[in-house]
C-alpha cells in the first residue's frame, strides 16, 4: 500500500491594519516589501490616499534603495471644484432638506474615482515602470496587493453616487455599502494573492455585545461589523510617544488574528505574518488516495 501526497492550495493572507492617523500603518508596509524582496515575490500598492511619500521614505530616509519588487499606482478622488461647492451651497441655502436630498449633480461622472480604481485593479498600471501587471484576481500567492487606504476608497464610492450633493438618502447608503462589500469580498475571497489594506477606525456600538468599540471606518455604521470577518488578521495600530506597535488583544477594538499572537505591543512587521503563512503552506499536505 502506498500513499500519494500533494500540496493543499492555500490562498494568500488577507490583512487589515487599522488605527488613527499617524500610527504607522503605511510605513509598516515597507517591512512587507522587504520580506517579499527576500522571497522573490512582488508587491503592488494602490494608493487612494497620499501615502506614497511615506512608503518611499521607509528606504530613502535610511539611504537604502527601493526594492525592485515594489510597484505602485495612485488613484485619488478628485476634490470638488470651487464652482461645484459654491453652486451646491447656494442650492442648500435656498431649498428645504427634502429637496436637497433629491438634487442630482450633472457633473457627477467627472468626480467618479471608483471606476478608475476598478480599472486599475483590472489591469494594474505600475507608475514606477510604466507597465501593466494584469488583473489582481488572476495573481497568485507570489504577488501581494496593498490598498492604502479604505477611507478614500469609500469616499470614491460615495462621490460616484452623490457627486457634489452634501447628503445621502438611506437607499443611497445601501447602494454605496453594497458596492464596497462586493469589492472587499472579491479581494478577500475571490483573489488568490495576498491582500493588505490600511483603514481608519470609528467608535461604534457593537450590536452583539451592546458595548461601544473602535471599529473599521467605512460607509456608515451598518458595514463596520461586516468587514473584519472577511480578513484573516485585523490589527490595531498604536503610537505611544515615539514608539509604534500592533495590538491584537484590545478588548475595546474589533480585532482578530490567525497569524499573530494575541498580544499588545507587537512589533509592526509583516514578516511575522508572512513567515507564519509560509510555514503553514509548506507543511500543508493531504492524502487524496491510497494504493
């Protein structure tokens, strides 16, 4: 009798690091790039916020070369023009709230940054080398996608729906939330590649416990509790003076972990997560048949 073994296919890790502004979320991506460079993998960062300078500074501030495995693309939501803001302000000052909610922005398509973001994910354009890297849902575990960050991704979806209008109706909130969750489910459940996202937090009521927690800031409060289950690791980023940490043990934050210990004051280094994933992938075998 003989046994045949084959490797179990394990998808990439899906990690979200979240916390207030200035807690080192973008800077820590440098450790992910260093790990990828060491293991002959690729990292592609989609910036929806202005974090490129911070990431590049991870190496240039120490007079180190930027690893060649890193690619990036910036897709920002264009701010409303002064004429748009002034025109809408005039209407808000003239109309009752019920009429304001029904206003439409004829220039909404010009401020629709969500479509270019989806286009970038469909064939990632590397601003560094001026080449395209293909659709992210076709990448394998030798590729890591990073989105920095969720806040402006949500803003792009909201602007797609309301344009310059300063308010949203409840049905529009639902439309925006569905667009967001459809994309997040694709990136976490429909992509083989590794995926890391940066997000901010907001204080929300936990509908299960009835208490108040720091949760992922998204579009309204309805989807904040739906985002963490999609990820393998939800890590809270902390700054204490001049020191930066990751935390997976805070009771007042909606966190989870599969690849890190449940602890406070963890070194903000993605290598810990990736090494754990790699050890599990290499050790995962099954017996499909016995002869």
